[in-house]
C-alpha cells in the first residue's frame, strides 16, 4: 500500500471502533491459527531471565501477556504501546484480571511506533504483531525499533505480506470471505482495509531486505499456514 495513504489518526480510529471484536475475529477467521502463530512467536523469542521487552502495536496485549504467562523462564517486565485507547483499555483489563504478579510486570500506554519515547538501547527484545504494515513510514518505524533495542537484542515480527499465500483457494478465502464476515460483524469496512493493507504491503523478501538496510542482522523468516502469515526474527 502507498504509505502516503496511511493516515495515523484514521487507522487509530478504525482499530478503536473494532476493538471489542478484534481478538475474537482474528481467532475465528483464522480457524484458530492466529493463536498458534502467536505461540510460535512467543516460544522462539530470545528472552533471558530478568530483562525488559517492548511490544509495539500491542493491541489488547496478546503477545506481551502471552510471554509473561507462558515463558516461565522469563522473570522480566513488559511494556506495550498502542495508539488506540480502547485497545489499551482491553489490555489493562486483561492484566488486572490475571492478578498478582502480572499487573506489576506489564505496563500498557499510548505510544507512537514512529517516535518511541525511550532512550537508545533500552530493551532486550522488541515485538510487533500485525502492526508493521500500518506504519505511516515502514522504514522510520523499523529504525525506531532498532534504536531502542540493545546491541544483540532481538526483533520478533508476525505479519501478513503481499503474495505469500501459495494456494489459490486459501487466497480467495482470505481475500473474500474474511473481510466480508469481519465487516458484517463489526458493521465497518475495517477488515477490507486490513486485507488490502496486506496485499499492498512488502513481500517477505523485500521486507527482509529493508530490515537489512536498517541495520538488522541474522534475519530469519518462518512461513505459517500456507503462507498466510510469516514470523520474522532479526538482531541488532
């Protein structure tokens, strides 16, 4: 998608409008695969005992809370940022319901992926799930994540990319049925935008090249479920 067409306020308003439905629809429309993809990302994240990680475009906090709940080897803390207040309210509600010790280990706040309000090399890991394609400037967002990562720190991305689905019937379902059902349930055209943003984003190969141009090394890609999604890992 032409990045000049990505309007931060409009996209934030769109995500705010579908916040109550977003997690359910992701699971429903992916036949439960979205949770599997998230688990793969979490299991492969390079986290040591007491560290700090940043979850960009955290939404309702799925990745951040997933790491805190399931990575028992990790005793550190998470910060999740997003530009949608309703999404952040969901994340805060979820962590509050979990009870101790999670509320003191996770902080969710408003933030701009293109202007991270953190010092250089603050985080041991940065993650972003399904958010990179919504950056107004992809390169700028990647540079910011690179900046706040410590030397040797890992970036973990899960995203939809252009031209990555191998089977035509799967492509048809994702392009046609998914947005139709999502739009019908939410009574918006948000899922049409989300599908369009995937089809007009970078290919996996071009995205990995962009990571390299920013300065990331050890770039790895993992194909998920017929290529519907990919996990990308890289290091500073």
